[in-house]
């Protein structure tokens, strides 16, 4: 499989299942309504597992621009491939969120809150404080990328080689990593820790004809983009210092 297609499909699966568990847990009338934080964080962790299993052997399964950035900054990934990976990740995230909405469309219509309608698409802070929200995203992404740098065996010596995927066995520690980040650090912003995961679905929310959807909250959208970029950069710097 082409690595860019693998990133697209893997990210689409990740977001379909991740957004899907949020929709199932919070939208009215679903079988999983009221599932709560444990259900949501577990669903996202297993969504990562599924995406990594599919994309891993072909692209290394970054599924996240922050991961791509961290690997590139540490010399484990060629910069020439990074723009294509990021484009594929955003496109995959948009596709996954669109399919989630298509499945749960009746339940979106039942929701009487614009916040509930937006939540399966993108993140929203528990307390609207931009500075602490950025710090939360920086810390969460730092942990994600720093640990992944020690998990992954990816090492691109040139600009065209593709990292060997971790496969299903390597996907397990990454899934546990995302799970514990959600349980421990996700209570402030909903732990985007992935610019594509937030930006792509937020754009889909803006474009879809969702009844009473309200604002897509673009005023907050820079937080889950800047925070992960900074967090990944710091993680790469610390990794190189220790290496």
C-alpha cells in the first residue's frame, strides 16, 4: 500500500472510531448514552490500535502531524515526506468524522445543545482559559511523542525511505499510551494531542448541514494546533539531548 494512502486510511479509521465513541456516549437516544469518560478514553485508545494495525506496515502509522514532526525533528523521518503525510492525515480525519456524522445523523438532530453537536467533531476546554489549555495540549503531546520516540523503530536515512511499521504488537503500547493520556491528562481540553484530529473534523462540522449546530468555535481552534506542535518539538529536543 502507498504510505500516503495508508496514512489516510489509518487516520480515517482512528477518527471514525474515536469520534464514534464520543457520539455514542453523549448524543441522545444512542445505545451508549451516558457511557462517560472511561468509555470515551477506552474507545479512543482502541481506535488508535486499529489505525496503527492497518497503516503500520506501510507508513509507520503516524496518524498525527505531531508524531510526524517529532520523528522528522529527531532524524527518524525524512522531511520530504512530511507534507504528504500531514495532508493525508487531515483528509483521513475529515473522512472519518463525516462517516461518523452519517451514522449518527438522527441522534445529532435530537441533541438540543450546539455543544453536544460539536463535541464528536472537535475538542473543547472544560474551563475556557487559553493559556492553561495550550499548556495542557503541550504536556499531553509531549508525553505522546516522547514515549513514541522510544517505542518506534522508525529510522529514515534518506528522504524517500518509509519506516518499518510496528504492526499489531507495536500498536498495543501506543494504544495504552493514548489511553493513559486520556485518563490522566484529558480532563482539561479533551486531549486533542493531534492537530489533524481536531482541525479536519472541525472543518467538516463547519461544512455539514447539521440542524442547530451553532458555531464551530474557530476562536479556540488554534490551541489544539499550536499546543501539539510545541509539545512535539519539546519532546524531540529532550529526546535528542538524552540520546
